[in-house]
């Protein structure tokens, strides 16, 4: 309790609270603007945190994260376009409710359950992360390599529909991570004689380039001038009654568990959890035919699960140093810039920062509830901002951020190069999350592999059988691959049978 109170106290300064309010509001705006996403919000604002102390910067980034995930609800309900992938399922009943004149109720339900789910998942994070880190403290190179390899396979298979494309994306990410000096013997790899390349690729220009620039390139040819003639919905209180709240209790807890569990799986996040929770709510309902016609249950399932995944995704990040989703992959880079390495030693070496992060998540949740309820009219009006004005501003912020990461023009070239690579990924329909996870964890995986081989004299057998953890991790990866392959073959056979 003392550490928790100290975490809150470290954020109770005018500077920190100002940045958290700003971060929450900007995050909601990014989430509400289709195509902007919470990932982009966090990536763009990382350079601003360079001059801040760790706790203030984490407060800003956590508020952007929470605001960005919850903000997607606004456009999902009002214009039937999810602001973020985490709010896709919110369109299924959100827009039908708006057409029935219940847009205010849909937004009130979504905002409230987003708040509840974030608080509950943060509490779960507080109780799960430290014990998991203590267990992981006993891991060796073999265990870490096994867990990292398993993460690669899970992300590659779950981030997209095509397993092969997911694996290809992961390989690209790992390749980008090994550019530069080898970790043990200092051999230069793929540097082409450039001293900048010899130092390796800085994570921030790569991440910002992969996430931000493809969106800018995609929208540059569009004539979208924003959404106009949007009416501000009206509602009293939270928009629903106590009786309706009690009736949704089971749906809320089930969706929260789904969101938390999916968040724990590296690389997945709210984009998947909201669809799974919606399907579960529909399947368990006594009246599944009402889903999609504009009912409260659909909004509860989607918005509870996607915000529950926030706490879930933070668990592997803080305890194992493995990102739970795309946003936490960028947060990993932000922490490393500050000289902090998430993982088992995080809670031993940076305990105050850990509890400051917990406190920031809870404070940002309250800010999100107040700001979205109180300033909904403003956010609806901001949806009419022309992209021809907004996107150039984002582009300048990205370029400045890339430069300040290393204070070299080379970082800006890296930014633009990976922007083009990210756009090519979208053209070829290669999923980005596997590439990001491959890049972020690739260098660590190589270090674990080479250290382990040094210990065994070049023998690979101990990597497979050294402990129950390694056996379990490789078994999960193998079973998952087998399931994906069999499922793919089954779908092709069913398609052929249906054609015949």
C-alpha cells in the first residue's frame, strides 16, 4: 500500500496532471478520428517525453493509451466507422442504436464500461505482474528463448488470417533487428559501410515509420474533408438505468475476462478481444437475434473487452519484457530510451516506476470518464477537422521525433524508409504486428540463443528439454501451428465441397 500511495504521489504535480489531461484528450481525439489509432497517438508523442522524468512521461503515455482505445467508440456509434480496430464490434449495435435515437445511450454505455473495464484490468495487472516477474526471475537463456520463440509463432498466427504471411512479417522484423553490430563478437552485418548502420536501427524511427507514415500515405490521395452535420447526442446521467446495469453484470465479467486473457497473449490486443467478446455475448444470449439491431449488450461486450485488454497487454510487457500488443511494443521502446528494461528485474530495479505506471492507469481511467462525458460535444465537432490540415501536422511531429531520437538526419531517412516499407506491407496484406514484435524482440532472441549455445558448447538439445517451461512453450507453439494448418486445410476442403 505504501508503494501504491507513493506511485500516486509521484504523479500529483501540476506538470504531470496537465500532461495526463492533455494526453487523455488527445488520445480520445486520435481514437475518434478513423485511421489515427491509439498506437499512432503513443508513437507520435514519444519524442515529447525525452525531456520529462520517467514518471511524468509514463503518465502521458498511459493516458494516450487509454484515451486512444476508448475514443474509437465515438466514431463507431456516430458514423459507423470504428476509430480504432479495437472498436470494430461497437459498430454492430452502436449505429443501429443511433438510428433509433439512442446515440447518447450507446455512448454513455460505452464510456462507462470502458472505465470499469480499465480499472478492473489495472487491478488485475497489479496483482499478476509482480508474482509473474518473480517466477520469471529464475528463467535462464533457454527459457527466455523458448518464450520469445513461442511469442513469435502466436503473433504470426493470430495477427492475420494467413499464417504464412504472419511468419514472413515476423522474419522481416527479426532481420531488421539484427542490422548493425552482432551482440557478442561485434561483427558488422548488413551495414553497407555506413557508420550509422553499424550502430543498428534506432527503435523509435522504425516504429513511428511503420505505424504512422503508412496511414499518412494511405490518406494523402483521399479527398476526405472530415465529417460534417453530426448532431451531438443528448443523454442524462450515464444513459442507462440501474436495472439495465445489473442485467449486464454477467456479460460485463465475461467480456472483461476475454479482454484480459487476450491481452495476455503477446501481439494481439483489443482488435481481437472485442470481436471474441461480442461473439461470446451473442452465443450466450437468450435472444441472439437481437444482436445487430441496436441493443446495449453488444456495446457492453465490445467496450468492456477492448479496455480490459489494456491491463492484460501490460502484464507480459512489465513482467517478461514482451509486448502484449502494438501499443505496448512502442511503450517498450519508450522505456528503453529512458534506460529502463522491462522484465523480471523491472520490479527489483524500478519498483517506484512500476507503481507510478499502475497509478497512471487508474488516474487516466477517471480522466477518460470525465473528459468523454463532459467534452463529448467538442470531440464530435473535432471530427470535422479536414485531414489535409491534420495529417501534415502529424507528419511534422513524426519527422521531428525521429530526428530527436538520435539527433542525426539518418534517423529521418530511417523513418521515411520504414514508412515506405509499412505501406508496402499494407499493399501486400502482410500484418504489421508480427514485424513489430520481431523487430522489438529479435535482438534479445539472438542474444538468448548465442548465450545458450556458449553454455552448451553448440548443442541445441538443452534448448528443448532444459526445463518444463521450455517444453511447455515449444509444445504450445507446435500445437498452435498444427491447429492453424489443419484448420486451413479443413476450410479449403469445405470450400471445394460447397463449390461442387
